[in-house]
């Protein structure tokens, strides 16, 4: 994905549930390059499944690229995809020993503390499914972070003040708050998750969908904050925030660096 970006391609990672139709990601790249969309489990989402199967031939003939990561495909679906010109590659799981070796490497990269016996149990529970194991380790990473953030701490700052500054596009005030968190030894991870939550609520409010599940107060505030953003800006911002987590997980940058770069673009 990083190489595609270096060549001027627009790159998107999609996981259900998402709000925008798949076609909106292929509507054009202002830099003139191709668009690469990597979909993780999109065929499990009724909306995306219908859109993909309806436009299979057009997708296969397009200069843009759609990569679908799926647990398995039925014979009928494989036939339909092949007839449309799609390429299907099957990745078989390695044996238990090699799988555990792979899982240990992923756990170290993600930053999860888990013993080899516990990792073996986790892998068995997930039926040695790589995606399921990664999801479990990501949850463990978040839970460990939550425990570390609360251990031995009397009080934490009001991170909602930070998201209020972001919502109003007061980037310099937001940057000062972010740097104060880091200076006080609190780190930027919590600020990242509050930012992620805020962008999610703004996009839900912007979708116009009834019954978003948001608390009335949260929804009212999100609707008021929407005056500072266009739908396109929110969509772009949401992808940038997702990229922060991916890059932190790969060890390419810190939460502080990622959030700061995003704020500077407001």
C-alpha cells in the first residue's frame, strides 16, 4: 500500500461497516494515478456484496485495482468472479508450528505481551485463521493500553476539550493540548482514540441516516460541528486516522507523530 501511494495512487482500506458506496472510491484521483482499494470482508456486508457482484465486469476491466480479502468463497461465487475476469489466489494456512512462529512475530510487531502457550490457545480458538488471530491480538493491544493508562494515575485530562478544538478546526489549540498530554507523560494514544471516536460520530451525523444510535446530546453536538467540515473532508480525515493506527502498528510512526501530522492538515 505504501508503494502504491509513492507512485501517486490513491489507496483506501475498507472494513464493514462503512458508510460510502464502493464506487465513490473509484470516482477519480486528482493526481491522475490509479486507485487501489483493499477490502477486508466486504462480501459479508450486504450492501458491498450487491455492489461488487453487480459491477464485477467493470471492476475487472478497470485500470483501478480492487483487492478483496475473504475467508472463503463458494464454488458458485468463484465461478462468477472468474467469468468476470477476476484473479483468485488461495493462501493456505501453514502448519501449527509455522503458524505460531508467524503469530509470535505479529504479536511483537503489534506490541502485545502474550506467552507462546497462551498464543497457541488463542490460535486454536480462532481455528488458526490469521485474520481472526490478528483481530484478537489487536483487542488485547487496546485492552493492555487501557489498563496502562489507568494504572497508578489519579486523574486524566479532559480529552473532550481536545476533540472540541479539532471539531472547530482550531488546530493550533488542539496541538498545544496534544503536546501538553505528552509533556505530562500521558502520551498521545488516548487523544488518538478520542479523535477516532469524534470523526466516527461526525460521519454518522453527516450520513443523514435515521437511528444512528448516538446519544441525543452527542448527535446534536455533532450536527453543530458539521458546519466546519464538508463530507469530502470528513471522509479524507477518517482515512488519515485509520492510516495512523496501521502505521503505528507497523512501527512506522508514533501516535503523537500521526495525530500531529493530521492536525496540521486541518
